[in-house]
C-alpha cells in the first residue's frame, strides 16, 4: 500500500485552482458542443445529398477534432495540477 501512495501522491488544490479547472472544463465543453453541432449539420447535409464519401470525411474530422480538444483540455488541467504539486 505504501508503494501505491508513493507512486500516486495526492495533490492538494486551492479553491482558485479548482475554479480554474472547472473553467477549463466548461470552456472545452462549449468548444466540443460547438464543433459537434457544426460538423453534424454538415454531415446531415451530406447524408441528405447522398454524398457518403464526404460524410465519412466529416465523421473522421469530427473524431480528430474531438480527440484534439479532449487532449488540449486534459493538458491544460494537468498544467494546473503540476503547478499545485510544485508548490
């Protein structure tokens, strides 16, 4: 058990740091929703037009964009946690 605690130390966050993480989470939720609405609208248009090649490209783009946004969100939150660990 001691080894587990040593490899995963608990980082104490201040109220300000928790608020920053919550703001990051909210900001990225909005960005993700905005991107999904935009691309899903284009996907609906491509589907209605019978353009399945474009539909596949848009689905792949959505997957890439979501992955990038999620990675950016996680990196931003990790920077705050790392700064808390360094205090």
